[in-house]
C-alpha cells in the first residue's frame, strides 16, 4: 500500500546500478526543490505547462519576488537556456562534469535575460548539446551522482533558490539533480494516465537520496474547466496526496502556449493573462514553502 507520508516505502529494486537505465516516464514526471536550492525535472505536457515552461516561469516569478534565483540547465536540449541564456556560451554547465575542468558555478553563471533585456535577481548556467557527451564520460566516475550537489554547496549562500532543469530521461544528469535537492515538485496533467508511474518515481527518488521520507509537492497543470468528468477523476486519484498538492492549478491557456513558442515567460508575453495570474499564485505558494 502506498503511503503519501513515506513515499519511499514503495521501493522494490536498486536504481543506482546501472545509471544508464532510461526511465523516461518517471523522469519526465519529476520536479525537485530544496530549502535554499530548488530543482525541476518536469514532464513535458501537451497542455503547454511542461518542464521548461514550469522552470522558466517559476524562475522568473521568484526573481520578481526579490528572490536571488540560480537556474541550472541540465538538459542537453537547452530549452531553459533558450529562454534566459546563451547556447553558444564559451563555458556551459558541461564544465562541471568534466574531470579536467577546474571551473565552478561562479565561473559559469550569466545574468539571465529575456529578448536581450536583463532579468533582475536571476542568473543562469547555460547548456547545449555538448552536455550529452560529458554525461557519457561522467557515468564512469566515482561518486558521479554527487557532482552537482558538491558544486552547489560552494554557492549555497549566494542564492535563495536554485532551479535545475533536468533532462527527460533518468540518466546520470537527472540523478545529479535528484541528489542535489530535498523538495520534489511533481507536475501532473488532467489526463487519464496522469498519475501512472508516480509510485515508481518515488522509489527512484528514495534510492538516489537513500531515504524513505522526503518533501514533495504535486502541481496540477493543464486544467480545463470544460472537461469536468476528467477533472473529477484526477482529483479523486489525488485525494490520498491532498496534503502534498499545491493549492494553485495552472489552467490550460493560449497565453502559456504562445509564450512557450516565443521562448519567454508568460509574465513577459502577456502580463494580464490568466496564465500569468496562475503562475504568480504558484510562485507565491512555492516561495512560501521555501521560506
């Protein structure tokens, strides 16, 4: 029986060997956060509130609240980098995972910007496709799952929140994100199979973190008031997790979709939209959790 208060108790098998195991569905469902450091490994949902959309909007919203935000793009696809950073940067996050590199996070950060305009309080460590090669080499290193956590420890006092945009497959990069965080943000969409794999996901977190108890928050996204039957079904499935479900629901809106297409936060795309209102509410809620 699954216990929402001790999610790790569903653990049946060891995950850490081998690290190259790909559990895409589990990885895409995962988000992570820490009291002063947050990480996100979110599902790409067809409703437009996916991994990068959630990361980018939470990062922007928290920065607007005056939080010192560090966003680390751990996805070789570099989608968060497209929003705030530079995929052509001379030094990217891959430097953290190369044994010969002496560069740390302080050497890699860039001021975040949207359409050339600086974003106050937000720094980013950019990514690009070259990170995938570094990840392959990292798999052979001892204590490979601790590389990111060790790097973040050196800047822990410099930021209030760190958002880590992890890849949608559960390899060594995602494991680094899991190991570095202690609150998990788990987005679920309003679809028939929205909660499939959540128990397996908790088991993986438990194995990586070596604990059966960890903080997590489920975020409902892609809400459409017209699909009442589906909505009722998902809410019923979420009932056992009620204490860990964010009060804010992200509605399915065209403003969020268009902002994602434009590669910018919904805040800057349409400040008066329902999408902006929802992410403002979610940002305040997450900030309260981390406060």
